[in-house]
């Protein structure tokens, strides 16, 4: 249907007005935030406690699409030849993997033996036609004799071949290969301030420009052109794939009307609306939205409804009701209008605009066949509603089943599965939700954390207002957790020293920080000494022992401009949350001070394993003191002084931090002492007794396809939930070179960071004990392989014919390019891992080396029919091969 009410059938317009979407609303304040016992909601812990299961994320088609690359297989581009940097040749995109592109030079046809990977962020790539515009030479690589010979056999020169090859092809968009949009996913191309056109809810031929106020993983908060912050209650939330959204200029191209919605027209005068339209057009022309945003929009099919036909529909006006409705108007072959059947004397017409794919429209007798109650039309005199009698008395016909999409397909959803869903009465709020009933393509949901009776709703399986478990966390958006019983105890707040202790304290009021949005600034104070410009997060710089490289990579490139204290508070909050142990970083920052600084005290908060840590930090107030403050914070955290700085590091860090190991770098820039892991009985830096035999619980990733905002290729970030706590301890407490997770920075190599599994960490400890003449405890051996398989050089010796070795780091060293592996060699590799029981699947599916490198978690779960745990373990082994491949063969 064409309104937000139809996309989410229970979004009552009457109820919605009681819950304005104002600025405070965006924080999604609920009763859960007033709990006496403060604890961060964690999906994994909640599902483990309740025994619940999350809906498979492959069932959320719109989310899957939003994670896809902007580049499409078949696109062509011009690539610099390595042997001769001033010459270029045309290549075709074979497939994409994040910001990596698998390319094939033109001339190879279907031969994949010379396919190569390149990083769109580092490689020199240009759209087709760039060489002609810049007087560059297009020719095959000089060192590629095979390619040159193959082309010359059929064509007289390169130009003739290119004319033949490029005819009818599609070039990669220039804005995705250079500039601020370089390498971004489709959903990230939509930035704040982007202008689109939105179809009116009650007239399919009426459009008006809207501006993007917020983009949360593709879910857009939109504001009509001409409205200001004072009209936030009129903001609309829609997913970017919604059929009502069109590019700027769509209405004029299709001879449609550009007018503001009828309900909003009294808010402004006609000249004001006209000026707002001109301003929106100008903004759209100055910052055009790439058309790649709309490449996944589905064209609506033609309908076959006729005026007077009857059908059933999930009511957009009343909660949890399915009602008889009638087709009262057919606009064209795409859109039609339905009206609620009301036989009462004082009936007020209520209608909505629909199309063939509108969720919630159902054929006659659908409720009867699915055991669901159908509401009688108001004013209906009979005791029990009967469709046959109703159609006979009204002289109408039922819409045939052929008019409706597949009404029986449940897309893999099942009762008692859990997901995240938009509260239809408060569109800014996303809640924990449970499926209580599945009937055909309709889901009955119970929204946790929402008071009854507004906690239940009905959605379609293809609704874009439902999301997989972990979606909010992946997009840094607040999730309304389930309501818990209020604890009457005095509130406990964990203090910073030591980290494990809890001490009673008075709650401190702090302003929630939205970690995904830069700090806003008052334009009138931009030049004041208390305001600063941007502070950059230089993702490629050394992150030190406290900060997690993977989480640093997910931070925005810059914070600011704005008031110094606000910008720095935002930055420090993000760094604290990017730490292995946030409480430890908070403690380090608490000790930071300088007599020459003009400071203001701010309370910062950290959360770790459900505990809250608060501390007062001194933050400089003057702009000219920010460089010194940032540098000393970096030194305090033993990371590169340029990790966050007013200066943007575009290529190579002036400190040359990428070539330093953790040990050496800590010595030069840190406290000039090695951090050694304490032995049993000694007190750690956290004030705890070391417990070398204690195993900590490993946290699995629930929703692993998080957005990447970094230029680094980071398939399994060092700080992802797949890391064990033991790895975090080693990063904090061990200064040995073997614990460095920083890749060497080589201009000719793809930068890759990877996680180290607990098995590798255990192995390193066992080997270290072996060097000192000590035997590793049997209980610590988590590897399925015997430690005796490791020789004096600490390398795993595989079975005969196997093409890889495991280094002491737990990283693979491949003796042969995995793109050339046969199916048997892939099976041999899987048999050498702890996923050996799955090897027969690879044999049955004929998965060779190239297919192995293209496997992802959704593919593994869907095609191999694996549960989440085994699928994650298998993907971890595949990622190890990918990381080794990128390091050894990508270039």
C-alpha cells in the first residue's frame, strides 16, 4: 500500500499523533531506561537465557540487498598496468567482496585463470573513457604475452578490439571510483541532506521533495521540503527500497504533479512552498544522489483488479483486525483504491491506495482458510459473517486469487522466532520482537518493552519495518529492550578502580551520545576560540594495546566541527567503546592532566559485560590546545600520536607507525616498558589475580554483516564478537611481537586485519611454555590437532599433498594459489580443520578453490542448511584462507 500505514498496517494515524517524533523521541526513551538496575541489553545473553532463536537473517530480503556492493558484475573499468604505470587496459568486474573487486582483463573471454583481486580504495581504477579524456594510452600489459597474442590473432590493433568489446557494455560509475563516495556500498551513498521525491499517501500521481535527516542502515528519516525542525512530528521513516521513493526529477519526467501533501499545505503559504521546491531542486543539483541508489528498486507489476471487487485486508486503522474492503477506484494499471466496508448510517469513508504487491491485501476466504477471525463490517446485521451471503446481497464479486501475490509463502519465518521490529505507533522506535503466530505471509508480532495493548501488531513477511537480530547494534541505533522487573535495591554503578569491583554511588546524569552522528555546531560560533574544526580518526594508524583495530575501523572518519568540549567528549566516548576493555581506557583517561590546559570536567561512561563504569575526565576547552591534548591521549593509550588528530593522514603516517610491532611501538611511544603477562599469583594491571587456567566464555556473532566505514579490508575484525576474551587479555597484558594484529603497510598490498582464534592463542601459550621447558596443561589444548604436529620452527606440518601450513600466529601460509585448488584439495583443507565433519558437503557440492573464496555466512547457512554455530566456525576457516590469499596472491 502507498502509505506508511499500509507498509506497516497498524501504523494508526490517530494514535501516531499522540507520539510526536521530536528530538527527544529519537533517543527512544522507554520505561526500560528508568530501571534501577542498569545493564546493557545483549542479544546473545538474552537468547541464551530464554532459549530463543533468531529469525534467519537471509529471510530479510531488504537487509540483504542493503549490504550489497554498489559495483555490479559485468561493469567495465580501466585499470593501470603494473608493468607500465602510464598505460591502462580495460577489465570486467567478475564479482565483488566488500570493497574488493575480482577483475578479468578484456581479451580473456571466459578464461578465469588470470583473474585478479584489487582494492577499490587503493588501486588505480577509472571509468571507461577516462584514458581518452586524459590522453592516456590504452594497451594490454606489456608483460602479458598470452593476452597480447590472443588479441592480435583476431584483431589488427587494440582499438578495433576495444570497439568490439565495449559496444553495449556498462561502465563502472565514476563517482564510485573517486571522491567521497569511493568504494561505498549502495546504502552509504545516501547521506544526510540528500534530496529525493516522495509519493503522496493518498494520491499516486502527487509527489514532493524530501530531505534525508538520518540514514540508519538504509532506513531513512525524511522531512518534507519547506518544513523545519519545528515540524519534526511530520517526519516520515521509510526504507530506501520503498516504492514511494524516487530520484529528484522523477515527477517532471513522468508528467506527474509536484505539490505538498494535502495535510501539510496549511502550514505554509503558496509562495513559501514554491520557494521550498526551488531550494530543494538547487540542493539536489549541487549534491546529486547517485542513481545507483535506485538500482535495486523493483518495478511494480500490473494489477487485474476492477471497481466493485471485494477482498480482505489487514486494517491500517484498527489494531490486529482483518476487514472486508472494496475496490472503489482504479487509477491505472499499477494503482487502485480500496475502501473499508462500512454499512452503518453515519459511515465515514476510509480508503487507501494500493498496488498488486501491497502487503496486507488478501483474497476472500483467506481468514477462514487460515483460522483467523475476520471482522464484520460496521452495521452488518447478521450474527455470523458469511462471504457468500454478503456478496449475494451486495451484488458484487470477489477478487480472483490470481490478483494476489503468493499469500502462502512464509519466507522461512516460524512461531517463537525473534527479530527487531519498528513500533508502528512510534516509527522512530525499534523494539525487540517475538513472532507469536504465522499465517501464510502474515506475522503476528509482540513488541517487547512496549506497554499493552499497543505491543501487538501484524506485518507482512516482506515488510521493510522488520530486521534481523543484531541489526540495531550493527548500525549503532538504540534498540528498545524487553521490560524487566524493577529492582528495589540501591543502584549499583561500577567504579573504575579496580575494574571488577562494584561500589554504591549516586547516579550521575549524563547526556546520551549518539555514536553514529557527528556533533552538531552552532554556526554562529564557528570562529570562536572555544570551537574547533574536525578531528580525524586515522584508521590506518597503529591502534595500540588498548584499542580494538576492528572497532576503530568502524568509526566515522571525523568528528566535528563544533564546541571543543562537545567534539572531544564525542570522540573520547567512541574511543572508549572501541576498546578491548572500556573500563581500563576510562581509567587511563582519568589520569590524564596538564597544568597548562584550560579544562572542563565531563563525566564519561563505559559499559563492559553488563557493568557500567563512570569517571570524570578533564577535557580542554580551547581550540589551540586540542593538538596537544589529542597527542597526549594517544601517548597515554600507547597508540600512534596521529590515530586521532586535527590532521588527516591521507597516505603514510609521518610516525611510520605501520612498521612497528606492539612491543617496539610501546617502547618508543608508550611508557617505555614492556607489558608482560603476569604469572600465577601476581596482580595484573587490572588489580586482579591472574587465573591462567580459567576459560572465559566465547561470544559469538549474531549479525556478522556489519557496515564497513574503513578503507581497510576487515572481514573478521580484531574486535569482532568472534574474538575471545583471552585474546583481549593478551592484547592488554602481553607485549610480545607475536601478538601484533597490525598489518604491514605496503603500497602494493591489500591491507587485511584478521582475528586470531582462541585455539591459536592457546597454541602460542603452549609453545611458549615449551621453550622454557614447561609442559602445557592438557586441559588448555583446545585444538583438534595434537601439539606434536608442530616442529621446532613452530609450524604445523600438514598431511602429504596439503597446500598450506599454519604459522605460530595462527595464520595460514599457502604454498599454492587457492584459486587453483581442485575440489579434492578443498576437501583436504576442510578435513585438516575442526570442521572436518562438513567436508563431505564440499565434495557433494563440487566446491573448488574459487567457489570457496566466494562463500559467505548467508550462503553457507542457506545452501548447506547449517545452524549458526557450525556455520560461523566454518566461515572462520574460510576467512583464514581468504586473508592468506589476499596477503600472498591478491597483487
